[in-house]
C-alpha cells in the first residue's frame, strides 16, 4: 500500500460557531471515528492534522500533526506536514467531517493517478469539485511549501495550478456531504439513521 491517509481536523469551523467538527458526536461516536473506520482498510498509515484538542485526537491511536506555522494557513499546511511526515509515495487527504467517504476511495484515486501519470487527483462528485478529497504525490512537497510561504492558501486553486485531475465519483455523490452548518449536521444524522451505522 503506497498511500498514507491524512485526516484534516485543523479547520476553524467558523460557520459552525467554532465547534471542532471532528469531535462532534454522531450516535455517541465522534465524527472522525467514522472517517477512521472507513479509511483504515484503504491505506498503509493514518495521520491526523489538528491544531487544537490535540490530546483528544491522540486518543484515537494515530500520530497527530500540528502545522509548522503559528498562524492559520489552511489545509495546504496540513498536507505539507503530512507529506513531510510520511514515507509513502502518495498522501490521501480527507476532511474530518466526511463520515460517509467511499470504501474504494484510495484504490480508485491511486489507479486513476497512475494510469494518467498525474501527481495530483481530486474528487468530482457529479455536481461539485471536492478538493479536500485529494491524492497527491510526495514530489509535490516543494510546490506545497512554496504556496504556503507565499500565502497562497486556496486548496482548489493550488490543485489546478499543479495540474490535478478530477476523478468522477458521481456514483457516490452522497458520500461527500459537506458539514458546514448545523443544518448540514442534522441532515447527516438523518442519513446515518438509515445507513449501516
């Protein structure tokens, strides 16, 4: 398995009143627990990118990586830290609020990247680009560091600038539900009530 999984849990959650989305309880389990459960069989290692509640995240049994910067520089900083930390060829990045992520996410992204000789791939869910679900090769670490240093923090733009290819996951659109508001969180609870969980 050439892929390390990185779970992004370092966001400020400004639209969720600053709540730490990864630790929100879904059916008596923190949201990140679902993400770990679905990612674990797909990757060689898992690491968590977080900037608060570090001790809580450490209880899940995986390395917790803090950004190399004191000021908030977004998901690119977490991805750079993840690539620096891992020995894998690829880093698969997912958000901590994606408890329905596909069970074939890593294999499909890796096959697509290698077939197209692409250094970066991101998800297109059939309606929207989902840049926080991406696979990048370790060779892109210098480009990540350059963008962060020059405060170019937009993940979607960075992926485009580095020739990332979209991978169609329109067969699993609901797997990429974004939890940006309390209403989104309520909708997710309803979906999970009908799921295998």
